[in-house]
C-alpha cells in the first residue's frame, strides 16, 4: 500500500479494514500515534505493530508505504528506511469482510485496546494505492462523512506527482513544486536511478543525508575531517543539534560547518553562546578541499587544505557538548531548517550545500556516507573514477580527490584509508573474469543459491513479474528457478482459505518454477487454483551454448520465450491471481527438491546461470555472488 497525506495533527486513524465491524478477528490499520506512523495488523493470533523510525512532517505532504507478506510487514515513511516487524502466532492471512475506511475508523467499534487512537485523520489525503491499483478518492468511494476538498494550494503537486516514493513539497503559495526523492532516486520527478554503491554523493541544494547524532561522543573532544568539492559559495555542509535551549531565541548546543560567501565557517554552542571560526581565504569552487575541525573544551581550530589553522574560544564557562538529535550532512530538511527549535537561529535561513562530499571522519572513524545513513533526500552521485567500479568485487574503491585507491581483502576496514598505501593487485571490475564471477554461477546438480531479502522477494511475488536470464547446460533435465511454499505450511489455515474461494482441496500449493526437461525449457505456475504448464519446444538448450530465457507473468497470464523465438502464453486456471509463496527464490536447484517441489523435480541443474534480472521493468540485477540466504555447492562458471 502507498498513501500520500498531509496531516495537521500528530494523531489519527489514516486507514482501517478488517473482518468485523467491532474489530474482533482479523484487521489492519495505519494510524498516526504521536507523530509516528504505525502499521497494526492481526492475522487472527495476535497483533503486530511496525512503527516508522521518524515522525511525519505536519502540514506537509508525506508518503507512507506498507508491504505485507503473510505475517511479515515493512513500513517506510517518506525517504526513510524500511522498518520491519511481524504479527504474533502462526496464522498468516487476513480476512477482509468490512469496507476499507480512509481518513478515519468509519463505523468500526472496539478500537480501545487495539489501536492507540480512536479519532480520524485531521488533514488531507491525495493518493491511495493498494496492490498496484490506484483509487480515485471521489469516484471509487462508496460513501463518506464530513469530507471536503483540500485547499487549492495544497494540491499543486498533483499535476506532476513524484515517482518512486518521492514526496512533493511547495514552500510558498505560488512557488514551484519540488520532489524530495528517497535514497536511490534523483531527478525532477525522482525518475533517475542512483547507484548507491558509488560512495561519492552529490548534493543539489535541496539534498541531505541523515545519521544518528554524535550523542556524548563529542562531550569534551571532537575531530572532524571532510573532503568536499563545492559548486556554490554558500550552504550548510554539516549540522548536529540538541534540545531547545531555555533562553528564548537560542537553539541550544550544536555544531555546524557551513560555507558563507566562499569561506568555510565552523560554529558551535556549548550552552552559553555561539562561537564562530572562519577560514582566512575563500575556497575555490569546483575543486577538492581537505577540511579539518578540532575542538577541545571551549577551543576550536579550523584548518582548510594547507593554510594555517584558525582558532576561536567559546564564551562562558561550559565545556561539554551533548548532541542527541540527528546529524545532517549536505543540508537540513526544509521544515527543520525553518522552524525547529533545535536548529540554531543563525542557520535557519542558510541554503543547503551544493557540491560533492567524498570523505567524512568523525573522531578518526570513517563515516560510510550511504551505508550509515538513516535517510536521505535528493542525493545523486558525483562524477568520479570510482563510478566505473575499478576495484574487484570484494575490494573497495576509496576516493582520493579526482583519483582513487583500492582497499582489497585483508585491509583494515576501520582504518583511515589515507594512512594506507595504494593497493595495485585488485583485479579491475571490468575484467571479464570479474563480471562473470559477480553475475554468474555454476551448478553440478546438487547445489543452489537462496535469496530471502525483501528486494528480491518483493519483485518475485509482485502481480507483475519479468525474469530475464542466460543459461548454459549440457544436461537434459534440472530445476533452474523455484518459488513456492514450504510443505510443512500446508495446514488447516491454507485449506480453509481455499475452501472459501471454492478451490479444490488438493490445490493450494502455490509455486512458480523454471526448469529444463528433456532438453527443453518448462514453465510451471500455480496460484492456488490449478497448475499452468508451458513447454517451449522450439529450441533445445542442452547443447552447451548460452541461451537467453524470458518469463513474464501478469496476474494469471504467463508467457515464456527462448533466445529470439516467439513467446508462448497461457492463463492459469481458477480465480486466484496472487502467488502466495514463502520459500524465497532458489536458483540452480533447491534443498531436497523432490520434497520441496512435491515430486515435480528431483535434481538441480548442471551448468551455469548468468545475468539474472527481475522486476516489472527488469531493473533489478541479482548478485549471484552475494545471496541473502545460503549458497550450497556453487562454483565459478567455467
């Protein structure tokens, strides 16, 4: 589910659906609780609660995404990270008999004890999407109560909505709409994919990365080292604040590094007044600069490149600094920069940083800019040689200004890369042997690779699935791909669900399989009400040559093609359209395939799989050398 809403209060029921109108039995709800978004659901044996790790922004458009598979659920708010959880007990399905209520609980009773709030949303909703279906909030509604149109100025974003989970904001009544894109996406509408493996982020003036605050790590001593390349003369580079100060107009403890008219400034407040130290010369735009800030007690020293350090002593008698709130790199969220009491007043009107940042060390420990980020907005990649992936798969490209070195296996990952000698024995990422290792795997009939991560499973179980891969084998038979149900999960609950839909008791073993049989590629699919079988008999694939296989599934429709041949298609029988699988994705075979596939296949494949790509847009390359599950009897593809 995806819901875009603009709350005006921190509490309220955003969405509710269930089995009974008194909330007994199964249900799910999305609620605001003290500003946090909570997804609460009960499959019949106990409630599960998944809570966002950050609060909504009041009076701004927010986007919440919910993904549920059986008793597992994940929630993401705006550009934050996915937070996961699960319901209690063994039941894993939800029965919906009551209407879906949007904006409030409707006529549902029994909320006390089940939900932390009983009032509806105070605010606006502009987008509701469930299982790929986008609802027209007016035309599709069965009925409503006490609902009115949002103000005209609130919906300026509807003409060009943001994609891929981006949040649309407009800071002025007549101002342009701006998309705040989550990590991994950039562009005016969040329509450009960003490679998060490249460790040189770029900031465009509306960007920021958020990390855990320094906390008590900066009580008496703080050492910051950064390598940055500015493209604009002014902007906030780094900020970490604390709670609001008791003195009106003050912002409490904070540290900040900013560009002001081309000069770098470090400012901080220990609780008794702000101290500012400024670089002697302006920095040149479009070039890399080394910045170091050292603070001991009330004394701070700022050094830029090779110039002499500039010093300042903070006023007052306080010596310690506590920074429990989030640390921001590259800028501040618009709402926080404008109004938050934890932001120093002198920084609230400052623009965000424009340029690239390639290294941050905090107290001599490296901050991995994207791996350690809790959230980020509008972060792109800076053009850099590391973007060409010059190091081996197990090596790490470390930027050095406009150059780089490779840290290979055995190097100390916690050490300062600047203190290590360049490593020259890492194989180039463009070496064909490296590409073959990353994107291919060899099997001998008794092995498999298992993927259980959310990105792979979510794409595999989507109503629309495309699979594209290369295969090479000399064996006439073997299992290539498997998505199914564990045999031990075929319990009374499964049979009860299918009986309600008029499905024969022998059905219900949902699965999708791609295999080679008698030298031909086979596709099998069962959505719970009967099996679909497709055999591609135009091309034999057991000749030891590479062949490309394409599988497409959209609901009950499935097609398969090999190489450049025509696609064959069929429709799965019955009325069920969803693939309810829980094994994860197996490649090359499976553990005990005879039992797992219920006798359909007895062995894995012999040969190689390469270039496995999943997703409706074929946008997800599966790393066969880095599975989220186990890898058994897998070798390099010779």
